[in-house]
C-alpha cells in the first residue's frame, strides 16, 4: 500500500518553495474513498515543501502517516490492525513518528492518543497545512492534535504530488465536506460542511496535468452535483451572497463546460453524484462534450421509499427512476453504477424486494454494496435501533450482489461486436502481454499489447466478456 512519488511528475506546493532535503523519509498509506487518496497527495505536497522525501518502504520511513476511513466499522478495524503492525517498526527504529490523518482522526480526536499508544499525532482532513507545526511539536516530544474543521479550506493553492501514479489518470478535488446528512453516514461529521474550490484553480490544475501528459481526470467530491462557487464560503451560506455573487456563480454544469473546453482532449470523469442534486443541465453538459465520459456513479442505497425517507435521502424511488429515464433519453449508452446498503434499521423483506426491483429497472453496469454498519454519532445511531440481525443483512446483501452480477453481465454483453475507444492505463491484472484500459462507460477492457503504449487512446473491437471485463483486440488509434 506504500505510495512512491514518481520523480518525473513531482509537484511542489505553490505556497512554499521546496526546502532542501531534510534527510527524513515520509511513508504514507491511504484507506477508504478516492478523496483520501487525493488528500494524501496534498499532504505529500505540503511535506515535500518541508524537505521530506516520500518512500514506499515502511522500513526506511522516519515519519509514517496513515490516512484513515470511518465509513464502516470494518474500515476502522482495518486501520487499527495496521497500527498494531507499526509497533514493531517503532521497536527497531524508536525515532519513527506515527501520525493518523483523515476521518478516524476527526472522529476520535485526542482519544486516539489514549486508545492507540503508537500514535504521536492526530490530524483532521482540514488541518493538513498545519502539519509542519504539528511535526515540530512531535519532534520536541509532545503529542500533537489538530482536528479543527474549516469553512474555507479547499487546498486550492496546493499542487498535489501525484503518488503511485500511472501518469495517465489523476484525481482533482472540487468540493470538500457534505451537507446532505444521510442518517447512516459519518462523513458530514468527519469532513465538515460543504465548500467548493475556486474554478480557476481547478482549471489550472487540469491544464497542468495535461501538460504533464495526463489523459484523464476525475473531478472529486462527496456530492459533486452540488458544487457551487460564488467567491468562496460554505454552500449553506449561498443565500446570504450578494446579487453579483449569485449572478456570476458557477454550478457543477458550468464547471463541466469550463473544464471540458479548457482541455478538449482530456477525458473527464466525476464522482460522486447524488440523485437529489443532479440536474438536467449536468446531463446535458455531459452530452454536449465528447471528452466527458458517459458514466455516472449514482448511489441510491435502497429502492424502498420508506427506507429512503428514514435515510434522509431527499428523493423517492419514483424520482430516482425518472432521473434514470432522463439520463437514458439524453445519453442512451450511459454507464450507471450504484451504492446499496442492505439491512438499514426497520428494513422489511418487502423493502428489500423494492431494492431488487429497482435494480431490475436500472440494470446497473456495476455497484458497490454493503451491509449496514451503525456509526457512532449519526442520526440513525441516535434514533434507530440497529434491528436487522447480521445473518439477515448478509443474506439480503448476497441477493443484491448476485443480482448485480447478472445485470453486470447483461451490460457487458451489450458491448460485444462493438468498436470502442479505450485509454490504456497499464498492464492487465492477468497478463503482462495485455493492456488494461477503460471505455467511456468506465468498464475495464483488456487486449493484446501489440505496438500500443500506456496513455494511448486506442479503438478496440470487443470480442468476449465476463461480468466485469471486456476482452478485445485493438484495431487502430483514435483519430
Ligand atoms: N457521497 C459519497 C458517499 C460516501 S460513502 C461518495 O463520494 O461516494 C460511500 C458509500 O458507503 C455510500 O454511498 C454508502 O453506500 C456506503 N455507506 C456509508 N455509510 C455506511 C454505513 N453506515 N453502513 C454501510 N454502508 C455505508
Ligand atoms: Fe454521506 Fe450522504 Fe454525504 S452518503 S457523504 S451524507 S451524500
């Protein structure tokens, strides 16, 4: 899991010129969502400006940082087990410092220091610019904690150091935090209120990535459709903005146009969309630009109106289906994926059947499916009993997964015989004789390497498929 800086594409902070090498090595490990991986690149940039060099070898690290996830209990257990492993490192190299970043840091705050003796430093997602000071405190023998959430911080002025990069695809973060308050979700508590990043800095980062040879970017946010720039500030304070600010504000659809036009040959993806915030103008912006990929990750969590309400998802099953119809009308070949939660409190067999029938309606290309995990501090934890037995949760989850696999195969079969554009990302998992890339719908395509290379856009004839992969043969370059 160690991440190595590729020297060729190493960036530095726009704020501070890189100090000379301080002789210390940073090892950073990331868990959880894409946003965490993107944040680790910001952290590496901030510490590179302090003279740290990044290593992917834990045994040579002087500073070990773990960027953590709280979304489900299992995610936290994984991190705790990993921290146990670090004890051995400290035994052989006592000067090594261990810092915890991300959502677990924010959730547990200084209690983390008590619970896990190995930890020297606890840093929440909005406090990474304070890392140089916090490291100094730790060096002076004190534990250090900063978990202050911010109304402003978007790290717009930091040029991320691309970690473990294939040199072809990159994340660009556009919003931080989330205001949606889904009752099961810990994110609004660990990542704070929603704020958007200055569109100029987004376009600048995309331009720089293109100039460095990147071919595809993914605009990242917990809820990209609610992106709103009116000169800075929280999304929830938009009402208080001046008329001028309101009239010149930039929403997500406008941002998509801006980015797509700035780099017409850069492939653009985005994640995650929220059904309640996705508007027609976003779908139309996708349709208007060939370089915006025809793929939407559109979590629904449940197909039951009763459960959607209890989850505080601000839409009904029928509204979600109407959104799907709109997407399919405007972009007939759009790939669509889901997140589902099985066994939310009070879920009956009938509610579960509603989820299965919604899946039959949409026939998602793929999905990410979970058993409900109660999270401390959320509304669901405070107001609802976690009343679905584990074996029932697991059985329902398995039924959802089995159905999804059937739908995924149905979707991959629709590509058979077609010629599709694929961006080559690297070797296929199974064979170093074959390339792996993705088509516009985000489906993985593998094919023999021939003369092609990483970063090429290639036309591939699809000849075979599994439920997860298209298998083909290149027929030429995209013109
Ligand atoms: N909008 C976010 C969602 C983050 S959480 C995004 O950018 O992806 C990712 C997924 O984890 C959610 O869509 C949900 O399906 C799942 N999830 C969140 N909280 C959960 C919980 N308490 N138990 C089980 N699954 C959960
Ligand atoms: Fe979580 Fe719902 Fe936001 S799932 S990240 S509170 S959109």
